[in-house]
C-alpha cells in the first residue's frame, strides 16, 4: 500500500470518529418524522431565529461539515486505491 493511502485512511477514521462524537452530543429531536411531513410547530420564535449561534446550532453545523468531509474523503480513498 502506498503511504498516501495509509495517511488518508487514518485521517478518514479520525473524521468518522469525530462526526460520531458530534452526533452523539446533539440533543434528541422531539418532533421526529412529523417534522419531515411539515406537521411540526411552524411558529417563528426568538430561539429559532438565533439557533445558529447556540451550542446546538454549532453542533448541527459541524455535523454537516463533517458529513461533507467524510464524503470527499471516501471518494478520494476510492480514487487513490
């Protein structure tokens, strides 16, 4: 195996572990599948407008970024091998 593949594999495992930790730190969504169908509460509240600056909002953003990084790493690993 090439050195590049080993380094990328180790980084991929670390990113996966990091995303797993970030997901486990998030609070459970109480709306469940009802939020997908639009059956949740649709009122605008102060909390909803400023959620991105809160701890939960940051965890949600880190989850999205980590998922994108995992996707890119998986494609690069397939191409390098």
